[in-house]
C-alpha cells in the first residue's frame, strides 16, 4: 500500500510515531486504510421519509449529508439537526463504512432506515422522524 496514504492518515488522526506504529500493527488496519480513497469519494445522505411532531421541524424530503468518514457536511444539511436523530443515524454510517471496508456497495444494505429515539405522540412521546440512507458519489 502507498506510504503516502499512511502519512495522510497519521496527520489526520494526529498520531505520534509510537501511536502510528501501534495502529499499523493491527492486522485489520491495512484493510481499512486501503478503503480511505473510496470513502473520500462518497457522501452518506439521510432523507427524511416520515416526520410527525418533530421539535427540530425536520420535514419529509429534508436531507442530512455526511462525508464518507461520518462527518456532518453542515453547508448541505439543515441548520437545525435533532441530537436524538444523530444517535440513530450514526449506527447506519458505521454499517455503511463496514460494508465499504468489505468491498460491498453500502446501497445494498437491506435495513436502510432509522428513526429518532423519540417514540412519537401515539406512544407517549413528542414526535418521530424516519430517515432513509443512501450513499452517493461526490460530484
């Protein structure tokens, strides 16, 4: 694998040489690092599929954008994002990354919807929002 890629990873993660040596010693690390160029070329999109009683006012069709590393792209996302949605969304981002590491298209994920942790007014909560996942190539 390209040594320059290892150097980029070390700079991004802020590892000192000792930490980097430990990181590289892990037998799973090379498989992860080798997929970084693919992840850099992806974005993960979560579109609101259903919304009822959302305090953040997420509406059907709204989209939240994350880069392939799982970092929010704020300029493409709504100004207000509910923290109770992020916890569920992060689980699908993790799953999508794992699929990329395994050379599987994350769009083949069968269970590609999550909801915020509020159970909704019918179950004694306030509201509920459902998000649908899709991976896209950067353009």
